[in-house]
C-alpha cells in the first residue's frame, strides 16, 4: 500500500486546542506532513514502539499536532485529481501535543483494508485514487475501534508561536487552526 511519505495531510478534531487545554467548541483543522517509517522510528519513540500498522505525521520541530480528545478522528490526504480526501490514518496516540521530535501517531488504514472490506461488504464503495493503495475504503465505526485499540487520546493544535506546546497562547483562536 501507499506509505504517503512526505504528503501533506489534514487532521481534524474537537479535542484540546493545546496540551492540557480545554476542548474546542468548533471543529479544528491542521495540516501536517506524513513522515517515513524510518524518520518516525528515529524520533523519541524509537523503532520498537512504531509498528508497520502505524504512521506518523508532524513537523520535527513540533508546533502542529492532534491532541487529547481527537482520538478516532481522521488523518486524510487530499486527492486533487478526484477532488476527494483519502483516509490515510486514524488519530491514535502521541507524547503530549505538538512537542518537538514527538509526532502524532496514527493507525495506518491501508494495513486494515482487507479487514474493513470484509466487514462492510457492499455497503462500502471502495474507490482507488491516484497514488493510493489498490483500494481505499473507510468505515468510521470500525476505524475508530482500530484507533481506540491503540489507546491514548489526542487533539488538533497549532503552537507555532512558542517553543513548547503547553506554553501556547491562552487564546484558542490563536493556538489552533
């Protein structure tokens, strides 16, 4: 399947707008690049914690991430050719929010396509996209179950104006996209 390495992904959620902060009262959105498995395994998580069933997204310097309360939400990649989004990951876990060298970790949906298709059958129309795996499908309920099995929680934050996510602005409007 597609690794999505280097592609700019969009993560959305209703979780905390900063580490330790309050949950959002409006849906939040932030763009983060998908990291290669090699790069992610060189992060603070190490190679023993990142499996082939996971993908990482975020900036090495931190600043933008999902956060507490976003678990189960989508990490999707725009497909400009079809004007659609492809579900690449499901928010799963991470250490803190938007910390340097600690990217968000997502359940890699392509690893579960057979499982999803087996359970959704004809109720899910699988559409192949350019640059996507052989087929793309999504089932919010099943995908959320997969993500929740990884444990932990996260929410979308943007803390580019500070060095630590927990020190970002008290203004939710200024700390999340």
